[in-house]
């Protein structure tokens, strides 16, 4: 929708403005765009969190999720589908990876094909 599109654009502008303030503060960039304090003091709200247990596969929407000390989400991109050479496959070259929907519990990772429901364990 047009409303969602303009909301995303506003969010990107806010993120770019905050980055410019950071660069100017830490690197003394005189050519960085001038921004006001209103751009960086506005509260940030997380509305959606997605964890991607398997790199390049579908994400899992979560309401709450643990964050590690280094800022990463626990279990995010810890697994990968690999080719015969052992290298991880990328969604750019293998877009059908996006059909694989992971679910993860304490002991088992299950990949289910979104289009057929078939499970891979």
C-alpha cells in the first residue's frame, strides 16, 4: 500500500539521518547533511522481529527473542544449506531456498517446504 511505502521511506530517512549524525560526531565529516536533534532523539520502536535460523531461507516471526551480548539474535543464521562443495547456497543464486520454512526447538531443526508442506529433518 502507498501508506506502508511512505512509512518505510520515512523510516529509511530517519536511519540515514541518524547515520549522518554518527559520522559527523565520530569522524568530523563537514560534508554530512545537517540534521536536528529531533531526528536522533525520537524513540525507536521495534514492530516486527524475524529470526532466520537457516541462512537464505524464510524467516520466523517472533514476539520476543533473546539477544546475545554482541547484539546478534540467538540462533539467527546459525545454519546454512550447502552445496556439494560445502559452500553455503545463497538465495540470490537459488531463490527456491525462500520456500524452505524453518522451525527450531531445543533439539531439532525442521525445514518444511512452504508450497508442499513436505518436511526435511
